């Protein structure tokens, strides 16, 4: 998939989320006002926050597909986790708001007017969000977008909160109105948890955190499997947006021709770029046997360097005589 195809697919999935949330807000808001259902109005308010998140993803997220330019020489990949971070923060705040509303519902009961129409509206809202979720996941299977993944999780949260509202309405119809705030409180805790998890993951992407030891080990194996590699050191792996950047020193035979060394470097870069999650790689070739100087005590390194310079000066003086 080309960048332009990815941009179009991303925009289409974002628009589907915008439209899906808009339809849900209109249906639940109208029914909530007509029958005095706080559960439906709260769920509609939840979707308003989701709508804002979808619009932000639509506007910002497409920039992640822009080519590198003079102002962003490494590309725009970090815009994507930034939009996902926004979605996670909105979810966490929204979950806390829903938890407050649920506690208020327990302390000051205010059941809505019983009506089967409320059940129909909630069933429609669940189907609406499920279809949006499935479509977003299908598109994101090819894109691997953190922002779209956050929207997909948001759709699932919508379904959960709508189920909570459904339980509350059923409770009202059966004369058990206390089920409404109880179900809402449980779901609000889930919404807070998922919002925090989305935010935490994308903060790592934004600050350039290192991946787990398994990923580092896989990168080291990929390098050492090359027949001309004699050593690997100074390996640095960090997130640049949602992809990994690799910087590494690789030891090869110091006597090989320069062109052959250049070809080996190109092969190693392509090998690293072919690994899952790796976006770019920078490989520096060292003659084998001198790559461990960073591990020596600083004083010892200075002494050896000074000794080498003195030896060189001595040879120069002898030559002049």
C-alpha cells in the first residue's frame, strides 16, 4: 500500500467514526430528552467526546502520511501517537465523569419513564458502534495505525457503556432502577483503565522509549547472522513515533575493500528495516577488535591514547634524524 493509499484509507476510516458517532448522538439524545433517560443522555454525552476524538484523528492523523520535509526531516510519524494520546486522555476524563454520574445516581435516584422505545434506540446504538468498530479494525489491519487502534478501542468502550445503559433501562422496566448507576459505575472504571493504557503506551512512543529486551535480542540476532559480521556493539533502539529507530556499530574485517564494506553496510540496513516494527536503521562499520573502547575506564583510555601519540611522535623524530 502506497502512502497515498494509506492516507485515503485512514481518512475514510476516520470519517466512518465521525459519522457513526454523529448518528448515535442524535438517536440517543432525542430519546433521552423525550423520555427523561439520564442513562441515554450520559451515553450520548460519551459519544460527543468520541466525536471530538474522531475529528481530531481525522484532522491530525493524516499528517502522519506526509513525506519528510525541511521542517520535519524524520517525517511526521509522531503526530499519530500524539492523536492517540489525546484520545486516551479524553477517555480517562470521560470515564471519571461517568463514574461521578453513577455515584450521583445511587445517592439521588432519578429513573426515566419506562418505554420499550429506549431499548430499541440502545440496540441500534450497539449495532452502529459494532459496525464502526469492525470497519476500523479491518482498515487498520493493513495500516497498523495507533490512532485508528485508539478509535477502535473507543468504539468498544461505546458498546460497553451502551450495554450499561441497556441494563439500566431493563432494570427500570423491571422496577429495579438501581441497576442503572451500578452498571454505569462498573463500565466507567473500564473506560478509565483503557484510557490510561492508551495514553501510557503512546507517551512511550512520543518520548523515544526503548523496546523490550526481546526486540533488542531479535535485532542483534539479525546482525550476527550475517556471515561477515564479527561483532556487534553500541546498539541503541528507540521509538520514533510508532516505529523503531536502530543505531548500531558492527565489526567487520578491517582489511576488506571499501566497496565490499559499503555493500555489507547496505545489506545490514535493509535486513534491519525488514524486521517487524523497525522503521529506519543506521549502521556504522568498525574494524573488528576496536569496538569495545567505550567500556574501558576513561582514565585508561586517555593514558593509552597519550601513549600512542608519544610513540607516533618518537617514530617521527627518528625518521627526521
